[in-house]
C-alpha cells in the first residue's frame, strides 16, 4: 500500500509504526489464503458448460498460480525469522 502511494524503499525501511500490527496482517493474509484454498479445492465454482471456469486447464492454472503466490507469501511472512542471517 505504501509503495502504491509513492513511499520509497529507503523511507519504508525506517517505518516501524506498523510493526506491532504484523501479526494481524499475517493472520489476515492466512485467512484469505484459506478462503482461496477453500474456493479452489473444497467448493469449486458452479459453472455452466461452455464458460471459462468450466475448462479444466483454467482451473489447473488458477491452482498453480495460487501455490506460487502462497509460496512467495510464506517466504515474505517468514522473513523476520531468517533476516538476521543477512546482517
């Protein structure tokens, strides 16, 4: 959000006001990933034959994109655990 508003990386790295809210942001992200998993695997969308969502290749592509984004998010959310290795 801050990058979208134009805040640069140097300024953003000094911003620690949001650090106490990090557990809430992580919990919200995990909740949204859980919702996405539920919609992709547990309750697939009801599609009329002939629509794009009824195509198996599209569903497979959505699932692949989900797992790529989820893996990237896990790397970013766990950064405080392995960040001291880079100091």
